[in-house]
C-alpha cells in the first residue's frame, strides 16, 4: 500500500477557502493563515504552496512553479500531501 497522495483526490485548481486569509505577519516573521478562531503559522514551503492556491493555477503548474523557485525536481508528492492536508483541515476548497 502506498502513502503517495492520489491525484484523484486533489483539486484541479486548488483554492484557499474564503474562511481563511493568508498574510505575512512581520511580528511573527512568517506567513500565517488567519481564521475566525485563530491563526496557523506556516513554514516557508507551506506558505509558498498556499500562496499559489488561488483557484486560477492548475495543480501541475503550481508544482512546476515551485520546482523552478526552489531549483528542485520531484516535489509533486510533497505538494500534493500539503494540499490534501489543507483540504482535510478546511483551508483549501
């Protein structure tokens, strides 16, 4: 059995839920997700992924863009895992 995220469960064009707002917090020196009950502080790679979840970009384009940004290859599964976790937590529609 594989732990690789299934592309069938990924949104074609991931979009941040309207219940959340992504913003940079200078006091925290980090990107955060704000929601009515609180805040989630993100690490740099999670922030870069979520910044691209705008409902316009196709998932594969997000992966390509991040691979170029970070000068790496083969990160599709990690990006998919974060998007799926975001869906599970309600961050991503």
